[in-house]
C-alpha cells in the first residue's frame, strides 16, 4: 500500500500549458465574437431564405403552405408571404380550368414573385385585377403566379413543364431581367438548398454540415468562411457583368443558351396550345443608353420566333419621371409598389395591343 506521505500526481507542465492555451483561445474567441457582433462586421444572413425546400423537379422552391414574415437585410421593407400548396406566392387554383375561364401563367424570379410589395401590389396580381375590371363582356381571368426567387429561363422552363401546364394556361408570361444572363452563366447547379432551407453556393455547400452550422451560428466564423468561399470562387473584377448590356463575345454563349431555353419554352407553350410572352423588366430605371441592349436583343429574337415581346422599360422610365415615389429600393434593388404598378401597366397594355386577352 502506498505510504500516507505519498503526494498525488501533478499534471505535467505541458498539459498545464495546453489547458491555459485552450482556455485563452476560448476567451479570445468569445471576446472576438462579442466585438464582431457589436460592430456588425459579419455579413448578414437573409432570414427569409430559411423557408426553401428541395423538389423532385426543381432545384428548390418555397415550402408548400409556408408563411414567412420579417424584414429584408437592408431594412427597406418588411415582407409577409403566404405560399400555396405548390410553394407559389399565390392563392390556390383548381387544376382543372373552370368553364369560361381564361388563364395566364406567370413565371420568373423574385420580381415576378413580387419581393418588395404586398401580394395585392405585385405586378401579376395587379394585372389580374385590371383584366377583371375591364368594361364589357369578357371571360373570368385567372393568373397563376409562379415566380420563384433566383430563377432564370432554365429553371422557369422546369416550372412550366412540371407545374404550370396542369392549369391549362392560355398565355404564358416569362419575366426577364438582365441578371438572367448572369444566372445562365452560373448554371442550374451554382446554388443548392440545405436541409435547413437555406440557399448556398456550390462552394459553400462543400464546407459540410459543421461548416454551414458555424457560418449561421458564429459571426467570427462567418467572416472567415466567407473569405474562404470567395477565395475559392476567385471573385471577378468590379462591373464584370457590364458586357451583358452591349453586343460582345464575352456573354454571347450565355445569351445563346438563354435564347435556347426560350425556344424550348416556346415549343412547350405551342404543344399546350398557349401563347408565349416575354416581358422585359429593367433592373433599374433605364436612364442610360446601354440599358436598351437586352430589350433590343430579346425583341429581335421574339420577332424571329413568333413570340410576343413586351418591354416595360419605357413605362418604368415614364413613371419615374412623373412620380415622386421611388420605383426601386436603392439597396435591395427590387421594385417598390410604384415600380410594380409601372410593370403591370406595361404588361396590360402589351397584352391588349397584341390581342392576347379576350
């Protein structure tokens, strides 16, 4: 038996030093986390992107039946969105078209979904109300509102094929914005939705479950991981996207792919007995000459393929000159309700002029 005078074993010097180093590191991380949060140095996480879900046909979509509310990161407006059983920001519609009903299917990105405005002030809802309020005898009008944030022609075609056609639309409207060309460059696999319903880039997804958890939980980790993802993405120089506003070879392949997707949409619409309409929505008030190129390019393609083209840019510019209200949020960049009204006015006039609505 050990003697009563035997002293208990003391931890070795290196273990003590390791323990002190770990404790010091934890304290430093806690202090850094507090300071970074107080100074708001970390990039913000858009809270409304936690309500998406994977889909058998689409890369992602809003969770069916979900209701989200909050404020966008810029603080410029609050949102309050209800999604129907298909995940669209819309009311429910019977799959079978009721007799005497004329249906319009609208697809597009967050502008078509109406971010920046209450549901009643989105451009597709305004169009629906304006068509229903016309004088004279006309059929009941239904607009299927199927815009999804971040979508572009390739994904919009999937929406039409797998969800839109079941409503037997008479007209299919595709909302185009110039950033659709950039999204075409990135491709359908450039973003994924994780199990928590957040959209992440393909590079960010490679961080794994622990890395994504740290990104959402720790502001310090968010700064470090964002820097790593940007390093992997090899950030492009400022204004790298400007060539989409002029004829050149840099984005010619993307333009041709986009037009190829529209050709596929035209075929799908024809097969279903529907008319295709391409609606150009400018990303800002079109007050510079170079803003005209995307519309000119699309107009030429539509004319060559018997597709109706409607350009909202002239109406948006006229509204900006006539109204004291902003048409676009300066930071968030979506349309304000006034901006969506201008888009709806242009769309209504264009559909009537083309004799596409009875």
